[in-house]
């Protein structure tokens, strides 16, 4: 099943994309909620569904626990334009990138973009660690239990490998 729709008679086509959302600085829960609102208002995007919120410990980092979720959107934006829009939402929340895996006020990752496989210097889809992180897989599978990750297969097949990563629904 393709998750990229063909144009209808009016020429409208859209792609289903999944966005990973996380925060652990400031009011992380409020920042994630605001990200949902901003995704709904983003031109060329429709927020279709959001997962529950989850609390997770930092991985390869330190600091407070994260609040994580995944959103499913329908978008007419191309993948690079969508990524740029996601970065704009992060910047509106004061996102800084002082070093890899630094604590953050808001992190938005383009996890999946239809069934596309993209590998450019600025964008890799599916997200390179999508099958390695419970904080991505658990909320993603909540929204789409039978989803397949292009180039990897069924997302559910990777849950056992991340079972030791602490994740708790809020």
C-alpha cells in the first residue's frame, strides 16, 4: 500500500508523513502540545493524528527526561520544504544545536515521507535511527500498527531490540 496519494481530478496530491516530536527543556509537555498546534496550522499540511505522550530517558545524552510523541500529517509540501518548515517550528521554540544530542526545547524529526527513501546531505528518510529508538517506534506503532519502514520492513519487528529502553505513557 502506497502512502502517497495520486492527484485527484482537481490536481490535488498529498503525502502522508510521520513526524517525531521530543522536548526536555522548559515546559516540555507544553512544547510538544504547541508543536501539534503548529503542525495543524502549517500551510500545506493537515494534522491527521497524534500519538499519546511518552516519557523517556535521554539516550546518548544527559539531562531531564524527554516528552516524546509522533504526529501523522498529510502534506502537499515536498520533503525538503517540510523539513525546512519543521526547523522553523523548532527555531520558534528557541532550539539550539550546541552539540549532538544536546538537550532541547523542541525537536521535530521527519521520520517517514510516504514510501520515499531519501539520502541527501541535508535529509535522510526514513530517519536513520527510526528502528533503534523506543521513543520513536512505540508512538509510531500506536498510530500505525502495521506500518512498514521503506528499506527495513515492518516497524513492529524492531520493538524487541529496543525493549530495554525505558518508555512510559503519560
